[in-house]
């Protein structure tokens, strides 16, 4: 069971999903393509149909404090405007559409965060809330009003002390997944009595890193947290987990990218291609019924 015993009731739903699926699949911004944009309700539904257990959502806010599902900085590409959404009022944002999927009779609007999340309340879907920590505690108050904290994973870098303090001070103990670049980051957050740390997202640019030792992954498990890694291929080319990413899975093979990740014993994988990871997970489970074990592809020590 992941998380401290004192938060067992809050974390029961998350743990039940892990019990069923073993390794969870997180869809980066949902699944966009064709007529569907990322960070939208349709994108979330598409991701779930592709096998996602968790959907990562980016959050921005209007200048008057309304929260939206959008990765700010992507306005020129997705909306055809140069300005950042944070400089717009909510009324102005509500008039914007995704230029490449909008069409007469079915505009593709930038969606408000709270109604979107509310539409998935009491489903099995979990949400990983990204790019929001500088908006706490106002955002935590807004999320608390949804009564679905048991479905929401809050995320921020382990070194963002101001954000950690906001999370510590908030009375509702949302499940928390710190982004960790070093073992010290893990130690700083997993045993904090005022944080409901259920997992850790491990990031590194290089394969010569402690994260690539199964013993280190096991030590995270011993501390009561799940291990989350990110195989998304960023446009910047910066690797998030030692170069094991979705592009490698497509260009070479899923086993080349996901095999070493599963071999390490990780518990959740974030991807832009959830169906690829879903099918790979199914093959691993079929090959070794009852548990996920190390394959012939050895992870580097």
C-alpha cells in the first residue's frame, strides 16, 4: 500500500487502481490527434480508451483567477495567438478555440479546469495536476470544492519549498507526487508527516544515475511510495528518464524503451502513446502471470 498509514482513507482509491493494474499508465495531457485537442475532455476520454489509468493535465489561470486546462507557452501553436493566456480575462479565454480542430457547429474551446474534472468524479480515472504549484493555495481550495481529492495527484519539484509549505499548511491532504532529481529529494519528502506523499517522479538526463539501480527503486517502495517515470519525448530533446522515451519505442521497439523501465520495477509510466504502453504491459503480464519481473533486457546498474 502506498502512502503513510494515517492517510490510508484518502489513498484507498489510488491503491485500488494499483492493485488492479500493477503498473499504471499516465497519458501526457490526454490523447490528442485528428479532431481532438490535448488538455480537453475529449482528449481525456480518448486517453482512457487508449488504456490510461492517469491523465496528466496542465493548468494555467486567467488574470482574474479562473483555472484552465492549458500548457501556457503553446498559445501560438494551438490557439494562433502570441500572448500568454495569463494576460487574458476569463471572458476573453472563453472565446478562444484550438485553431487546428475547431469547426462550424463544434468549436474546440479552451476548457475550464473545474467543470472538466467534475465530469469525471467517481470514475476510476486519476488526474496528475501539473504546472500549478505556484497557484497554490487558491487552486487547492478550488479543487477541494470538487470533493474528489482521492482522484487527484498534486505534483511539484521536491526543491520548491514554498510550494511544499503551501501543501503542508492546507487542511485537505491531497495525494502528492514530488519530482525528484536526486535521492536526497526523495528523502526530503517521503517521510514528511504533513505531506501525503504517495509516489515520486524520478527524472534524469543520463543513464549513469542512481535511478537505474533496481535497489534504489526498491528502497522507494520500502519507504511506502510508488515510482513514476516519464517517457515523453520533449520538443526540446531533453531526456526525462535517461533517453528511454516514446520516440525510441516507435523508432526501434517498445521493448527498447519500456523494457528497461519495467525491469527496474517502476509503478507508473507517463507517455504520449498510452496504447503502446498498454499493449507492452499486457505482454509482460502475459509472459509472467501473477507478477511483473525482470526480462532478459538488463537494466544498467
